[in-house]
């Protein structure tokens, strides 16, 4: 009986843990970066997240504010990726590879049903044969935006290179300060030792 209770407890714990893993896997790859963008940009349009959420529901096909939000996201995604990579020190390279391999080519939160920002009108409009100019423009804008987002994702090698360059720059700056300081201290030490040695000889002579 005791064994059965332990088995039941283990099953509950395992199921709970598995459920948590499954839920986390459902989180769309880009969603956290989109939210990170709006947490870090100063003076971000307050309507951006609302516009992204409502774009699929209300079919805001020619909204300049929405396009401005797309541009903000495209511009800031590399910064969010960089923060992500840096947070995995000393495994930055491993994390960068994971980022590149995590999403299939062309994946985008606006086109992926697993994303909370999925545009429900996209698939419907994409297969529509006789699109209006407004609808064509909207689909083109989303496709262009999503392609740019994906390019940012595969630019992690450039981000790693930038991180290495910044590290080298800091090391050079440190050396440019420490080098002369060490030289100065060495000279001072030599002078002090010389004076001490001369004084020692004179004292015993």
C-alpha cells in the first residue's frame, strides 16, 4: 500500500513537471523578444502591443502606427538577442547556435499560430486569390517584416563578433592604463631599492 502511494505521488509530480515543460515549449520563440523590445525602448508608443494584438482581429490593413511598431521591433531585436546571449556566459557561442537553430526559416510571431501575437487574418488573406491593393500591401508588409526578423535571428554570429570586439576593446583599454602604471611602479621600486642599497652600503662602510 505504501509503495502504491509513493508511486501515485511520483506520477503526480512527474505529470506536473511534464505539464510545465509542455507549456514552456508552447511559448513562441519571438514573443519574449517582442515584449523585451517594449520594456527597453524609451518613449515606446503605448499602442504598439495593442495594435499587434488587434491587427488580426480588426484587420487594420493600412495602419501607419502598426508599421512603426514593426520597425521598432526589427530595430531592437538584435539588442534583445545580444542580452540573451550575454546572459548565458560563459556559453555565449552555444546559446547563439541554439538561437539560430531554434526557429525554422521564415518563422515569425505574426504568422505562427503558437504565438500570442498571431495575426488570424494572415493565413486567410495569404491564400485569397483576388486580394485588394490594401490586402496585398498588408500581406507584403507582414512578409517583409517577418523576413527581417528572421535575418536578425541568423545574425547571431555578427552579435558574437561584436561581443568579442567589445571585450578586446575593454582589455586594450585596461592594458593602456595598467601598462604605464606598472612601468611607473617598477621604476619607483627600482629607485627605492637603489637608494636603500646605497644607504645600506654607506651605513656599514
